[in-house]
C-alpha cells in the first residue's frame, strides 16, 4: 500500500508514521503545508491513501483539491470534531480524531483494504466535500427531552435549553428557567442528536445554545468566556483550539 501523510505538526506526523509502521505500512512521504503538497502532487504518482489533516500551516488542506485532481482515498486525521466533519465520515474511508488511537487506525486501514476487492475506489470530489462541510447531511434532531422528576416525567423542549454540561461524571441540561436536570446520556451521544446550527461544543464539558449567549469576553490564553442568559454555576470557556471555529459557527 502506497501512502503519504499530510500533517503540519511534525511530531504528530512522525507519531502517525510509527503507528503505520506497526501495521507494516511504510509512509516515507510526509508533507506539511498546502503549498508543499501541491508541488508534490504535480510531480509524483498519487498514492493509494492519504492520511490528511484538516488545518495546515498555510490553510485548509481542501485547497489542494481545488488545484489537483487527487485520485487517492483519504483518511482524515484532525483535532476538530464538528458535526459537519463527522457527517463527512460517511463518504470517506474514515475520520480519526486526535490523539489517534492505534485500534482506530487499524480499523480505518482495514476499511480501505476491505473496499478494494469489492468496488473500484471512488475519487473524492472537492465540491462534494465542501458542500458537506457547509451543509451537514439533513436529518431529524432532538426536539425535546424526557426528564424523570421523582415519580413524574417532565418534557423539556430543546428551545428552552441553554446548555448541556458534564459534572462529577454526570450529564446535565440547564434550562432558561434556571433549572438543572440530570440526563441518562453522555455529551458524546448528544453530539449526534443536537442541531449543529443551534448547539456548539465549546470544550469537553459544554454544549451551548447560540440563542442563550448574552455576552462573550476575551479570556486568558486566547480563549473566550461565554455568558449565558441564566447559567452561572461555573465558568463557560471556549477552548483555545476551538475559538476560531466557534467564531465561524456564530456567523
């Protein structure tokens, strides 16, 4: 299998290279920018598989496909877990979230190998990729939650929820009435059920409702502090690595 790695963080690229070596896959070529990748593709035979990071040092890696007709299969390796990218997983070989797990990497490689005998590999089209990123696959999202309160069940409409958060190994929702309710689920599961146009996961502990944001304040280490309409039990902070995408989500 002929593979290359496109990753702007050289330590991450070397780590991925070592992990592939354990799978008896030799990734000799490692590219670190859009410009470097464009030059390489124009002068070399395209590989079977590209392990591709989303954000490179000089732009998004999708810019490569605007200039070069890449014939390779792609396994994404990125630190960004927005829903649009997860939706794109349906059309790629796989989507691996950093830090990459060895078992997940092995499964992704197996998916590629399993596909080869059955069908000719479909070339990824940049315009299709871009559409998926801008317009996530249409589906029905959660409209309400059923909460057990004592011996009763209480229905809470999604529009009345300011945020979801995790605390002490529990997952909670907070309403516009300034009430907290424990949920029998996880934030990871909620990520599949919440409308990404309304809710954004600002860090590992919080999803916020765009309609509940009343203020945003610059915070230490290039982060943002969010003030919600009624929730004030703990600081709501946008993780530094998500600030850029959070600002784009707001527009």
